[in-house]
């Protein structure tokens, strides 16, 4: 049952991977959302644990205002997900 004090949590899903996280943060200005990236996690070349870490690193880059490719230079999980899903410089 919906109550007047309930709030809605936005859910971003369907084809998500870390590469979209900084833009999602830029557009929404919040991390208070669900970012569902099943394939972006499970298909990571270093395995699902690295996929989760790459997604965290992508959000960190967005929140800190650091270019994703620059941040990937010191974060191997993020670097590998960019190699897998697409270099954003193109």
C-alpha cells in the first residue's frame, strides 16, 4: 500500500555498464538510485567481482568529476570494462 511519506527510487537498467555511470550522475546529480548492470557485471573479462568493482570505480569517477578514461589509468577493473564495452573517446 502506498503511503504519503513513501518515495520513489529511480531505477536505471537495460544494457548498463560503468561507461554510462558518470553521465547518469551528471544528469541526475545523485547516487540515490538503483543502477542495474547485470551484463556489465557478469560479462566483465576478469569475472563478476571485477565487474562490480569496475562499476563502483565508474561511479567514483563521475562523483569526483574525473574523466572516465583518466580514472581507468589507475583502476584495472575499470580499464578492462572499457576495453570490453567500448572506449568512450570514440
